[in-house]
C-alpha cells in the first residue's frame, strides 16, 4: 500500500467507488483523503499540494483548539456557579459523583480523560436540571407567566447558550453552570423574556433589564468568556 504524506504527516486514504471526486478532510489534526478507486496516487499527491494553504490554516486552527481544551488529568478544579470546586478522583468499581460545598468527588474506573469527562458531564447536566429548572420556574411564577412556559430542556450545544421557541419551550446549554451566578441569572432572564418577545427588540431588552438590571455587564461577560466554558 502506498503511504501518502504531507510534510512528514501520514495521510489516511479512503477509497470508495461511490465517490466521484477527491475530498480532503482534517479531523483532530488527522488529514484524510477520500477518492474513487481509479485516481492515481500521483494525482492525489498533486491535489494535496494544491490545497497546502488550506491545510496549514486548518491544522493551525485545530492545534489552537486542542491547546485551549482543558485536560482533566492535570486540571484539578472546575468552575461551578462562580465557585471553583476541587475535583478528587476516587478510583474503584463504584461509578458516579458526589458534591460537597467546595469539592466534587468523582468515583471513577480510571483516570482516562473521556471517562472523567463523562462523569463531569453527568454532574453538570444533573445540576442544570435542578438549578436552571428551579430558577426558571421561580422567575416565571414571579412574572405570572406560568401559562407561557411549556417545557424546559437541557442540551450541550456548540454555539448557543439558550433558546426559546414560539411554543414556549426554553432550552439551555448546561455548560452555563460554569459561569458566575449573575451570568446564569442573565441567561435565564433572557430566555424567559423571549416568552413574551420572540425577538431582540428594544421592548425585549427592556424586559430583560427589568428582570435583571445588570444584564449589560453579564451579557458582555458571556460574550468575552463564553468560549472558556468548556468541558
Ligand atoms: Zn435571544
């Protein structure tokens, strides 16, 4: 088998008869070429060289993302509603987590990154279902808008912190629990205000401000720091 390379990096080659054209992909810094069976290796090499600038750019971007991603094998604190919880890992057969005031104990099989991430995700999602849910219901009942809210859901989304539909369903990205409490409260005020105004009109922002007077500061915080709230 011919080994394809680009600047000493091995390239994964996937041949398929279904393909009509050559495609170039980069996933987690692994370059992959997909091509029909009949395309010669020399042609693939030419194609890869014609995409050099793109490859350099994408690989640099991905390298940056990887260094920004916290590594829990070295990271021993996690942000949680404005606090830093000390993470302790207890290795054994028992799986799960327990939180105390300033501490989160993870019961884990091993210290493998994906396994630890899975437990942490479960911790944040479980807390979100309690904290965000209750805060939202409290606010909605203060405003006497119970009839407007139909459902609250939790998801980890890439680009959005919250969402509200015309049918009154609010959705939160549970990673928001990594933010300070006033930022969390701002997000809730924002989504709840959409129950009345399904837009970002002046009336909408007036509603947000009436609920959460420091909304401008917290909104800015989220804009500036939202990208750091990652697991
Ligand atoms: Zn909005």
